[in-house]
């Protein structure tokens, strides 16, 4: 009777986490909306007009040459860090202006106007769109990252699933430890009660 009482009480305590684990687990299995939420976004590139001879440097680990709406870019990796150079003289590109950031991102958004709409605001290397998607440009690699309301929603579900219910890492770790411990105890008590019945 004592074991059953503890088993019932722990079961009641674990009712909410277990329901959340089950519901979010089903969501993660079906993955509705994942395609748009984690869609890859790339800067639009165009055919290179002509070939060039580059005087490669000894410390260059990797290089990429591409053409965007802003012109030709030479991306060079040195000491595991990327930098952007002009193709014709191999001098560093200056930091992008807000107008250049807007041009690059607006050109990329044409790949899926239904999801991204148009640019609403530009702040540094970040832009928000009329559909509520945030776009971040990495100027050194010409990489783009997009994060919409659906991405935020799925991220919140992951936090619920993994018991990250606060903004404090210590508290989240404590909740995870308690939750897993209670789940193990609940399972062992259930197994013991079942064995005792037989």
C-alpha cells in the first residue's frame, strides 16, 4: 500500500511533464511547419562574366569567388576566419552600408516571396520583413540566417519538452534532473508493484 501511495503521488506530480513530453514528442515526429521554419536562405548569385588569375597567398586555407547584385566577391579563409576581398585587387571590402545590406537581402527574399514578403526595416546586418521574419547577414561569408515566428514557436516547444521552463540555466538543469529522477523512480515503483502482484 505504501508503494502504491508513493507511485500515485509521483504519478500526479509527473502528469504535466509526461503530457508535455507526449504532445511535443508527437509534434517533433510529425514536424509540421519545419520546412519553412528551418528553410535555408542564400544570397542570390549570378554567372561570373570572366575568369581571373588570382595571386594566391600562402596563408589562404580556402577561397570562393562569386557574383551577387553588388558585384564580384572573393571570400578567403585565413586562420579559420573568413574575410571578403575585391576580386580585381584583393583588397578587403569595407563594411557593408545599410543600402548594400538591403540590396543583398531583398535579392535573396525573391526566392520565396510568400514566406518573406518584403523588407520592413534594416538595422546593421539584420533585417525584418513584412511577414515577421528576421534575417541576419554574415558579411564575411555572405551567409544568411532566417528566423520567423514559426521558428520561435518550435524553439519554445523544445524548451517545454526538455524542461527548460525558466531563463536560468541552473534552474533548468535542476528541473531536468528532478524530472528524470522522478520518471525513473515512477518506473521502478511500477515494476516492483507489478512483480509483487504476481
